[in-house]
C-alpha cells in the first residue's frame, strides 16, 4: 500500500463534504508532477486530505477506490475515485510539519502549489504517532 497527499481548498471540496458524499471523483489536476502521482495510485492506497486554504492542514484520510484513468475532459490529466476513510483530529498543520524539520525535502514543504503527491514513509510513520486513532 502506498500513501499520497491531495490538496483541496475547503471552500471547493472539504473533508466534511467527502464524509457526506462517502465517495468522490478526484479530477481537475493539471500539473504534470501531480498527474503522475495520480497515475501511480492503486485501489486500496490511502490519501491524506489536506486543506490548503485558511490554516493549511492535513484534515482527513481517504482510500483510493478505483484505478486511475484518463480524464475525459483533459487527455493530459488523470482521474481517480476516493472514498472517505476518516478525519484526523486535531488536524496536523503545515506549521507543525515544517517545525518538525523532518520533511524539508518533501514536495509539500518545497513546492507549495503542487496539489497531489506521494507521501514519504517517514511522514506516514510520523502521522501514525501524532494521530494513533486515525487508522493511518
């Protein structure tokens, strides 16, 4: 199983909306590096959901519910289905992630605008310790 991180503005699509919907199509990704991350996803992988607006933070967890496929609206992109897997409470802020000094080489810290990316194993382990009840 692999882990990824996907960003969304909470006003556009929030963890609360994913909880309500139970499942969603993850689309609209244009950056080639982010599209590559979607193409690397497989059914059963987990995705940290990150709210990028307001106080940026990891707020929840989703499960990849389909294999990636071409985006019919954009042949250079890819889409995938996510299922709600839970909230991370309290959310883990970007400030906490940066203050840890453990992830300075990760795209979340280095490339603030990248919307979808693999999550390094050391981040997954760190999150398990911070949020043991989240089912990471």
